[in-house]
C-alpha cells in the first residue's frame, strides 16, 4: 500500500473516531433534552393538578358561600368557577401537549389515561355544576334547606369523595411519572457515560495503533535510506538499501540503489582509467629508461668507435709510412724497388679507402642520414645481382656460387642497391673465409609472408663463443687463419643494420672447420604477381646476367 493510501486510511480512522464521538455527544444532548422536557411536562401537569385541587376546593367553598349569603357572593363564585374551568383547560392542553411530545412511544398510553381522567373530571364537574345550578334555583325560590341538602349530597360529597379521588390519582400519577422519568434519565446517563468512555477509549486505542503502524511503516525505510546516504557520503559505494517496498519509499530506495550502481561503475571506470594511466606512465618511464640506457650505451660505443677508428687507421698509416720510408733510406734505389713500394702503397690506400667508406657508412647509419629509396621491387633480381657480384669476387680463389631459387618474382619494398650490398657482404665473407676451389651455396625459399635467403660455405667456421660477437663493429675472428684475412670487422655490422632497415632479420650458425651459414629473412608483399610481371622479371634477370658475363670477359 502506498504512503498516500496509508495516510488516507489513518485519516479515515481518525475522522471515524471523531464522528463516533460527535454522534455520542449528539445522542447524549438529545436524550438529555428529551428527559428534561419530559420531566418538565410531568412537573407542569403536577402543578396544574395541584392548582386544580386548590381551585376545586375554592369553587366548592364559593358555592357554599353563594348559597348561604346570596347574590353578593356571585362574583367570587363566578370567578372561582372560571378559574376551575381554566384549570381544566390548562390540564387538558398540557396532557395533549405531552401526548404530542411523546409521539408514538409506549408512554402515550399514560397520556390516554390522563385524557380519560380529565374527561371524567369534566363530566363530574358538569354534574356538580348542574347540581349547583339546581341548588341556586332552589335557594332563589327560598328553599334554602333543599338547596343546602342538594349542596351537601351532590356537591360537597362528590367534590370530597369523587373529585378529590380523581385529582389525588392524577397527582400520584404525575409524581410517579416525574420519578420514573428521572430514573430513566439517570439509567440512560449511566449507560451513555459507560458507552462514551468505552468508545472514547476504543477510538484512542485505534488512533494510537494506526499512528504506530503508520510511523513504523515509514520509519524503517527512512532509517535505511538515512543509513544509505551516510554510507555513500562516506564513500562506501558498495552499500545497497535492503528495502524493496512497493510504495514511494520503495521506489526511492530502488532509485537510490541504481544511483549507487551508476556511481560505482563510474568509480570503477575512473579507477581502471587511472590504473591504465599508471601503467602507461610506467611503460613510458621504462621506455625512457631504456632510451636513456641506449643513449648511454651509444655514447660509450661512440667513444669506443673513435678509439677503434684511431687504432684501425693508425695501423695502415704506419704500414704506409713504412712502405714509403724504406726506399727513401740509404741513397737511390733501382726503379723496380720504387715501383714495388708504390704498388704496395696503392694497395694499402685502397684498403684504407674501403675502411674509410665503411666508417662513413656506419657513422651515417648512426645519424640516420643514409639515403634510402625503398620501392616495390623483385627480390629475385636483387639476389641474382648479388650472386653475380659474388661470382666475380670468388673468381680469384676459384670459388663458385651455387644458387638455387625459383625465378618467380617475389615482390618486396626495398632499396635494391642497399639490400644487394648486404648480401654481397655475406657472400664476401663466405668466399674470404673458405679455402680455395670450394663452392658457396645460396638458396632462397619463399614462405607465406616472408622469404628466406641462406648463404652457406664449407670454410673455416666460427668458434661457438665468437658467434654472438660477429655482428659487433670492428669484431674480427681470433683464430690465426681468420685474422690473416684482410678486413676491418665492419662487414657484418653493416649487413645487419641494412637488413633490419628492411624490417628483416639476420642469423648466423657455424661449426669450426665445417660450415658457416647466414640466414636472411625478409618480409614480402605477395608472390602472386601477374604472368606478365613474372615474364618481365625473368627477362630482366637474364639480361643482367648476360650483361655481367660479357662485361667481365
Ligand atoms: P670486413 O668485412 O670489414 O672486411 P671482416 O670480414 O673481418 O672484415 P665481418 O665481415 O664483420 O668482418 O666478420 C666478422 C668476423 O666474423 C670475421 O672477422 C670472421 O672472423 C668471422 N666470419 C664472418 N663470416 C665468416 C665466415 N663465413 N666464415 C668464417 N668466419 C666468418
Ligand atoms: Mg667481412
């Protein structure tokens, strides 16, 4: 039941109690008035009967005096008669009035008796009046004695005996009626007093119970709501109001719970966002720390690099100075000595030039100023070009390159020149660190999303502990046979940088005295180029090879 309905019921109970109380008061006033009026009627009648008794006596006396004294007493006699008749009339009026007042109640029977009694008194009075008239006539005729006899027999006796009796009975009745009415009024008063007290008590109890129930039905949800608001203001967003009434407060509690859920969601979202933000800050901090470490490392490398460069340049410069100083010492020499010295100086300068080129390349790679021109190009063509250059390099040692790959184009985005440079560096190593007249194998496998180029030689091999270092700048093999070869230890560092610049990977596996294999892995766009493109690429490869062959011979 809704609060409005409950308040309405409570109001109805209170109004009902007030109406009942008002009804009781009304009944009390009405019955009081009724009994007061009844007593009043009875008293009036009693008074009238008493007056009638007095008047009857006076009338009787006046008759006697009139009969004895004669005409002088007539006015008194007439006056007494008129008063007696007026008394009859008054009593009759009162009796009728009372009968009307009582209405149809059982008391009306008494009124009927009274009216009958008045009729009898009037009849009696009529007979007495007739006897009086006879007596007066007899007296007027001078028959005083007859008149007195009639007076004694028919007037005085009847007054004393019959009339008095009727009046006495009437007075007794009225007195009884007054007493009876007063008793009835008292009984009714008692009843009404009890009834009023009981009903008032019942109304008070009913109002109290209704007020208690109403207050209890309102207080519990209100205290739960108060608790809820306090909990939320404390920040306890998990708090829910355990009240699910169907009234307005129940609806309020439900809205409150919905609001708390909404707040909780928002808080969770904020906390998540905060945690995410913290994570991001931590990640950025870690990145910054890593970048900082890289910078420190780069700085260290730069110092190292400078030291290495100085060292690497000093050795060939010392050799160069030595080559120039020897023929200049101890006078003039034959021309062949000078020529020989100059040839060695040229070889040394070439080697130094190569070293300087590599150094320039690496320093540019550091500052990211190497020009890259990536474009969609066929990897097969690049590999073919590299193989061709490898063959030229291997010729001096009688080393051939055995290439195995499909001529079907493999499209990649690359700077062809730079990618070929990386492959040639690997082929150069394979040739350089292989005994004479061996062969170097190159194979290319195309897989889903990437291509793998493997270059394998059966040369010196690399000890396991040196493998992780071969991609470092200036790192050169420690074995005497490897270090006998010319080189500055920059080749693989440059190749790695170039492959990674093409979003590729490079890996080296080796076994001393057995083999060395370098695998380059590159992402490619697709392998399903059109037949025209296939044919075009194949023709381009063949043309290049032809040109290279004719050029080298
Ligand atoms: P550069 O290439 O600068 O002329 P380098 O060949 O010595 O000099 P890298 O190409 O960087 O330098 O190679 C580093 C070292 O790795 C070499 O000195 C060599 O010891 C070892 N190495 C590289 N390739 C091979 C190989 N195919 N077989 C055996 N050892 C190799
Ligand atoms: Mg090398």
